[in-house]
C-alpha cells in the first residue's frame, strides 16, 4: 500500500512540475572564436548554348495534315 501511495505521489509531482513553463534552450557557450565570413566578389556568369532545329520535316507534316479547302460558312472564325 505504501508503494502504491508513493507511486501516486511521485506521478502527481511529475505531472504538476511538468505543466509549468515550457523548457527554454540553453544559450550557446562562448568560445571567443568569431568566424569570419568570406566576402565573395559579385560575378556575372552567362552560358550561351547555340540550338539548331531543322523544322522542314515538321512543316511538311503539318502541310500534309491540313486540308487544302475550307468547307465552312461565311464566317471562318465561328
């Protein structure tokens, strides 16, 4: 019985102490060393990539797929 009472008291104590203020992180330890940030020069960089595409086969395919005659009404956009 004393063991159960001790467990209950210990549990309640932990719950009450745990419901207090939130834990705060510890401040970092000062080592006296301050890292120096290297300043990098501002450099503009460009890459030029020439691209060549032969569109002749695509144009021929598009021309062959399109009908030669318009079979619409007087208003071709409708």
